[in-house]
């Protein structure tokens, strides 16, 4: 259970302690843009140094993670948890929020993105069921503002067709880096996943 935060300021970073876990929530911004960039990099380094990348912080509407190695933040939205409906797919109960963030960070680090800037991902060679309806692929749509946190959800080309089909060059990249094997690549291209 989270308790009220104890807030302290160390250098440029604002830190909060939630139940004995320190979470860096951001930087105090100055009017000089170059100083802001330096403070952002310092925040990212601090998060990496103390291992806070995967701890997450509960906020309205979900859990906020990051920044990751490339400086992107991620929000695991509550609307993609629980029971799926016709409009929203949901993550499988066994696929935890930190794993969701880790999957996004992997897609970002390995540059599994399409020409529109959306990230796509598979886990464990495509064998892991990511969604509550049996989806094995995740999509992380590009944010409209670079400073906004990313979010994602499980998708299935079998259920929704081309809308949820990763581009062929993403599938080829997964195959080339052995993220999936040839059989899974064929299944994805054939709308069987």
C-alpha cells in the first residue's frame, strides 16, 4: 500500500519516497533550454544508477515508469487492464505492469518501429500470451508530443486484420535478430496470431 510521499529536492531532481522506495518524478525546469536538457539527462542517469527504471509510480489513470535508457517515459494505463471490451484490448493478468514497461523498453532499444513511429514487440520468441484474448503481439502507438509518456496494448492480426499487423520489415527484423523464428514470422504474416 502506498503512503503519502515525503518530498525532498536534491540538486535539480525532485524525489519522492513512497513506502521506502525513492522515485524520481521529474526535474525543476529553468528558463534556459540547455540547462533543462542537462537536468533531464541527470534525471535519467539518477534513475538508472539507483535502479528505479522498473519501480513505477501510481498516478491517475495508471502507473508511470521511466525514463528508460533513451529518455522515454511509459504509462501502463488502467483502461488496458482488466476485462477487454470491443474497443480496448487488455493485457493478460499474468503479464505484470513492469513486464509491460520492459517490453516497451526492449522495442525502443532494438528500434522495432514502423515508418509512423509506432513500436511493435513480441516476448519470449512470440510464445508469451500478452493479451487477455490470447494476443502475442504488442503495439505502442507514437505519442503526439515527444514529452508525453508512451503507452501500449496487445494486438492480434487474426482478430482485427491489417490494423494490428506489424509491417513486414518489423517482422523481418524480429526474425533477423532471433526475437522470433521463421515459423512465428510465417504465422504473423498469415494472420494466424
